[in-house]
C-alpha cells in the first residue's frame, strides 16, 4: 500500500509526526502507523500543561492488535489535546494527518524539528519496513 505523507510534516523514527502550526507544533501518528495498528479502540494522552521531552513516552494508542506507546518527537509544553480523538478513536484512523491529530505543543526549541525526517525520507523508511 502506498502512503501519502504531507511535505511540510517532519517524522520521528517511532512514526509520530510534527507539523508547524503558527507558533505551535501539531503532533500525531502517521497513516502508516495507524494502518499497522488496525482498529484503534482507545487513545491515552497527557493533561494540558504537561511538559514533553523529545523521545520520551507521552501516551499510548490501543488497537485490537496491540498497545503502542507514543513518543514525543520534540520537547515542549502541551497546550491542547484533540478531545475528539479521545471520544472517537476512529477519527485517528479516518484522517491521521488531518482531523486525527493528537496534541498541540508550544515547542521548547523549534530547531528540534530539523532533527526529524522529512516526508520523502520517511516514505523511504516506510517502504523498507513494509517490504520486510
């Protein structure tokens, strides 16, 4: 299956994305990750005000197949969570790169975005993982 990844997104090795949205960064999980999980039944996210540290766990996504930890692609302060994903996890499956975002974060250092993969690099990583 060929996945489309928005060109302006940056991706972590662990399949989370980060997208600059004004002064904030929108964080979610990629369409590939959602596809790998299957039917998502529960999403666990931190409280607004939480401080995220890049690379550390900030929540989890539970599917009929598994529970996967979510890892922060950047450090910063959580300013908003997507309540609709908590009440309707299928929102995450239907539109992971759009309405299925998870968090809005005020980044501690926007330069951390440059450490993440661009869409083309991430697409290559996914192609390799899909063929294994």
